[in-house]
C-alpha cells in the first residue's frame, strides 16, 4: 500500500469532499460554461469551495480539474491552457487545504468513446499524461480518475496517472442496473484495476447513496485494496428550470454506517452534496 494511503487509513475511515460543479454554479458559474476555466478567471470562488470542505472536516479535497484534459477543453477553445488550468487547480486546493487536508486531483473522462472511434488510444494517452503531469506540478498529493464508463479509457488514464509516481484512485460510475453504461460490472473493474496497479478502487456519481451499498459490497468481494465511494444526493430533478437533489445531509449521513459495513474506506459525496452533507457525515463517524 502506498505510504500516503496507509497513513490516511491508520485512523479508520477517511472523509473526502462533496460536489464541485453544483457548488460552483451556486457561486455564479453559468450552466454550460467551462468550470475548469474558473481556476484562471475566478480563483477566489474556486478556493471558497475547497475551503468550505476543509472547514466541514474533509481530510481529502479534490480539485476543479474534472474536465481539464485537452480533448474536453478544446470544446471551449482552451486546449492551449491545459497545463496552466491544471497547475492552478491543484495549487488552489493545496492553499485551501493547508495542513488540514490532502489534495487528490480530479481527472475525469474525455467525453469521447474509444469503442465509437471518436478518439484513439494514443490521443487519450497524450491527453491524460499531460493533465496528470500538470497536476503533479501544481502540488497534488494523489490523483483521482473518476466518473469513468469505459474500461479501456480508465485503464489508459490509470497508466498515465501512475507515471507521475503519485498514488492513484480509479472510480467508475455504475449507473445502469449496477453496471457502467458500457456494461462494466463492479467486480470486473475491481479485478482489472487491482492487477493494473491502482492504489484505491471505487465508484462515484450516477446514483443516490443507498444504491452504492451493493456496489461497494461487490467491489469489496473482488479486491483487497481500499475502496472509495462518492455518492450523489439522490437523482437530479428539474424544478422550475433548476436541478435539485432531494437527499438531505441527515439522510445522506444515515447511510454511512451501512457503507462502512460494506467495505468503504474513503467516503464522500458527488453531485448535489454540499459542505453541510460532509459536516454531518463527519459527525456521524465521530460519535
């Protein structure tokens, strides 16, 4: 086990952070705008999100770099800003973390499918390596590959991330009957990434927290590695033109004991969760 991961787990379950996108939107990010660009144009508001999670008791916070690979940034004419956006994203979170939390930098999918021929393996390798190296340069303590649906894309991202020498978490989204939209099952992903050298394996997004309990259980049966879970605050609903998530912090935290029993080591939130959700989770675990 990587020393960073071992040290974190020495005191039991580790609380990570919650959603970033919905928190940035609450601070004025327009729907459809590029969140990652805010590392350059609104760094103070990005730091507010990171600092709010640290204040809530998160021992790990992520970075505002989920879509900061050159393939995705090209859609916003920002492909030439990859290194700068990622370095700044890592540095902003490191500043907010201080000596209270570690920074696990976010690496999301490109939005292009290998199976559809939208992108080549080489293009993915170049994009993920460039992003991973920039996040390391910005001071990240580890990397989190998250919200993946395609096994091959996640594997390429893992290889790129491992080239930095930092610890690597790999997470997929099992939101289609307990599988990813590409048909990957939790035990299949866990076995592949365990043998491929991931340090932590998990799942995020796509489901409310109750649905993560059987997913976590299935991951645990297939690997001895630590398990990382970041659940949504329920399914998104559209009300008066706005997206809302109905699971309250208390309801969310109420599922945490079952998640721990299912084998989760790192617990946090994804879409719709807030610093308040994480604050109540921290209270739940310290009773």
